[in-house]
C-alpha cells in the first residue's frame, strides 16, 4: 500500500511539473504569437460567434492569423482596453498590437510601428437631419469621442469640449438616443455603425481631418519580429490580400 502511494505521489508530481512547464512558458509558448487588441472596432476587430481566431473576427484578426501562419506560430488574441495596449506591449504581455492603431509620433516614441497597412481618416457621425456640415459646426454642439482614440486628440486640438466614452458602440447609443449631436471616429468604423443603425449619416471634412495610417505595433526591442511583420504585410498589400479582406469585412 505504501509503495502504491509513493508511486501515485510521484505520478502526480510529474503531471504537475509538465503542466507547470507548459503554463510557465515552456515549449508550448514558443509556438504562440500573442496579439493585443481591443475588439470594439468593426470591421477591424470585433467579437463574433465564429471568428477567424477563436471568437475574434475582422480585417486585423485575419491579418494576425496570416502572420501567425507565415511565421509558423499560432496567433492568439488578448482582448483589452484600447488604452492599455501599448503598456501591455512594453511589459511583454503581448508580442504585437493590431488594433486599427494609427501610427503617430507620440506612440512611436514608445513602440515601433510596422509599415502602414490601411489608410483612414476621422469623420463625424450625426443624425440624418443634423445641420453639422463641417468640423467647425461642432463648436457649440455636444461632441462624443472614444477615449484614447485619435479622434479624441483631433477634437481636443480643435479646442472643443467633448465627452469621452470607452466604446464606440456606447458613443453611438448616445447619438441614437439624442443625448449628443456628433460622434468623431475613424471612417470605416463609422460606416459600419451608420449601416447598422437607422437615421444616422457621415459628414466628412477633409480640411479639418487629415488622413491617418494604421500600423502594427511591436516592442522596440523586438526588431526581428518587426522585420517579419513588415515582410508579410508588404506581401499582403502587394498581392491584394489586404484589399480583399477590407472589402469582405466592410460589406458584411
Ligand atoms: N485609429 C484610432 C487610433 O489609433 C482608433 C483605433 C481604435 N481601435 C480599436 N481596436 N479599438 O487611435
């Protein structure tokens, strides 16, 4: 009996060690590439029943999946608040950030950005009967932005008062419910929201909002991964994959 107990204890210890090894970053982790995102940004990232990576779907998620495939690793998604993404990257909690993130000089001080893969701009979403026709018309209106998005910096730079929400969907609800007059957000996401909600329209102002480019962010120390990502993105741009993905997810 004693002997059997000893054997059992040994077996349990072995199993525990193996499990711990895997969980603490043993072999298994080497085959994973972790992408941080904020899955509140259709058509780039959103939660769906059957996503391209688990429950995550969208243009960025398809790009992340392909990057994983091409470097021979399984792409995993860590979904978090948009504001936490660059910190998570610097902490090593994720290997890269793919989140429709605009390449801007302030962020580029903290992390490295890949080659750009998508061009966007800020637009205004208003009710169909709104009189807002250009950015300066927002001056005396109730403006809503999303916290930490470039849209927030744009409105801040214009010197207008605004309220910031954590999610685009919450901002749109404010507008739909008549609690604000305008939401400033990236163009493709705006198009999604206007398509999904009755009575809204998009107002553009090319003079007020310059174009922005999205890039994948990588830790400054990880130049090898940055090069790999740049090669894959360049290929995906040149062979039309990114255009196809944009068209596919924008139509949905
Ligand atoms: N392009 C904007 C920015 O970089 C918004 C990005 C929001 N992305 C997201 N996954 N929630 O600030």
